[in-house]
């Protein structure tokens, strides 16, 4: 989408942050698409979903979303990791879309990826690092960072990555926010939960499989049904992500 359209989405997001700070603070940025229609509309945007369909097929549901926001000069970062390691979904016929609402470059902490790393599943170490945005601070050790490729995006551009691709991001060293929306992820028709309960939004094609809990898109900002749906989805997601962990954080 154009930068003006991305700027309007950023305006709506920051307006929602100001109006509902308890719903969109740094510890509560998961599944906001289930509570705010403008984010649900983004997740269902054909310009995004068409590309997902080209990779995973025509029957699509959305597992979850995350707002990745780094404040100016913050020390927040995302360690090297593979999305699928903790998600409890198989097979790996799903994809994450990452949409930039502000410029995303190396200096502002853009996503960086390790080419070809999706071909091998590797063990992760839970660090629970204070500045690590990830739930468990999950980290892949021994990465050759010299091989990393920065996904530099203008507002309105997006990247797509495989669930086993090793990726991460550095702190934002600029004087403006770095804001991105991760649709994590679009699931193909053959994907099933391997543990826990998964709440999904129907996106395109056949309805989600009965092994998933299908949730509706919100009809208004924080309407009661939407608040309940988001809370249930976040509780279920937390149980999946923290399965076997020694400690937890709020989502």
C-alpha cells in the first residue's frame, strides 16, 4: 500500500493507544485485530492475503497478530529465533506477513533474516531477557550474523517469511518509533494444532478445521464480544507459548 495509507493506519493505531492505553501497552499487543476493526481489516486485506494464498493455498485462517513497536532510542530487540518452534502447529504450511507502518531499516531495528535457515529446525534457549520482546526471550545460539540480510521496508511495504526461518531485530537507534504489524501467521488448510487450544480468524476459502476455535472479527473498537474473544485467544496463546516454561509474561 502507499505510504499515505500506511500513515493513516499508524494514525488510527496511535489514536487507539492514546484512547485505550491498557489495551495496547507494551505488555498487551497480541491479537489486537480481534478488538479493533481497522486491524482486522488489515489482516483481511486482499493485497496481503493474495500473496499468502500463492504460498499456502486458497483456504486460509489467521492464527494471531503482534504489534511490534520500538520506541525511539529504546533497547528493545528480538533475538534470533524460529517462529514455529513454540507455536504448536504442524505441518509448516503457514507464513508470517510483517507490515511496516513506519520506516524499518537497520538503524531503526528492522527484521533481519538468515538465508536458508528455514531448512533446519534448531534448539532454542529461553533467556527471558528484560529487553527482549519475545515471550520467553527464546534464542538460537551460534548464528553467523555476518550472513544476515536486513529486510528494509518503507511504510506500506511488507515481508513474508517461512515459520522456520531464523530471524530477529536490533534496537531502534533513531529518534522516531518503529512500528510494524506481524500477522503470525496465515495457516493453510492442512495445518493442525499439536498442543493447546488455538483461536483463529477465518480469512478466505473453506472454514477453519474444527480442531481450531473460530473467532469473529470485531464490529467496533473494544465491543464487549470482541474484548471477550481477544482475552480468550490471548489466554489460549499464552498457554501454548509458555508450555513447559519456568516463568511467564503477560500477553
